[in-house]
């Protein structure tokens, strides 16, 4: 991966998230699932993060390898056996670490 650029999965995630945001800043899915080198991360995208996407503020950050996505109400299923699951109120994941992703439907 070129230094200073995020990976294609991070680019695709930004575009997909931006396309799911309504004009009022809400999104059309329940949880975001990220596949990372350390485990599977499941959480809800942070409101400030979504508002930034809606306002186009990611345009400069998307090229930065340090860019992160904010998740709330997070569960991490670690790949290692000694730490199977962890829960966090808020977690920030570097976009460069995202290897894949999925969107879960909103309940109802």
C-alpha cells in the first residue's frame, strides 16, 4: 500500500457510508461490521463521523493513512484465543486496517 493512501476497502467504505446517509444525517443500517487484522469489529458509526461524511469533511482525511472511523457500542471478536471478546463504549479504527466490511440491517 502506498504511504499516505488508505486501502481500497477503506475508500469503498467511505463511499458506501456516504451513500446511505439521509439529508438529516441518519443512516439506513444498524451496525457496521469491520474485518481487521486483530479481529471482527461490530458497532454503530458515530454521529459526528456521519455528519462529517454528510458535509464532505472526509475529502482531505480520506487520503491520510491515519484517518479513522468512529464506532460506538462496540464488540470486538479477537482472532486470538486468549482474548476472545471485548466491549467498548467507543472505538476508533484506522481505515488502513480495514480488510473488509458489512452492513447489518436496522431492526424493524
